[in-house]
């Protein structure tokens, strides 16, 4: 029968993909997806990452609160932005004075 062979191939493909239908669950837990690259926003002092209850993360441009020319949630990745200002890096750990 044709349908039996098709079903066998589908089960084999599922096993190779890591599914175990006898247990009804995946053999390996799915890996958490990496957050999307936000382009310039990742290094901008005006970016604030806003998570929601479902695990999504959004890049909020705080510059949009004062200037309507900037979108509140820009399309990612941002490749050019006139308002980009690099984040200030935290000061390095103080070193011990020379002895």
C-alpha cells in the first residue's frame, strides 16, 4: 500500500528530527531562540528592551518620547539612525595603587 510506506517514511523522519511519539514529547528540549539583532539600537543609549509576558522582546526607542521623527518601536535591524548615540561604557574596575 502506498499510504503505509508514506507513513513509515514520515515516522522515520520524525525520529531523525528528535520526536518520540511513544512518549508523546520531544526527546530534546527545543533550544531557546537567540534574540534578534537590533542593529545600531543594540549599542544606543536610547534603546530600552521591553519584554512581554509571552517571552517576546521589543526594542523601544526612548528618543521617540521627545521627538516624533523617531519611531517608538523601529523596524529591525536599524542600519542608519541620525539620533544614534553610543552607550557610555561602565568605568573599569579601579586598580590597586602601585606599591
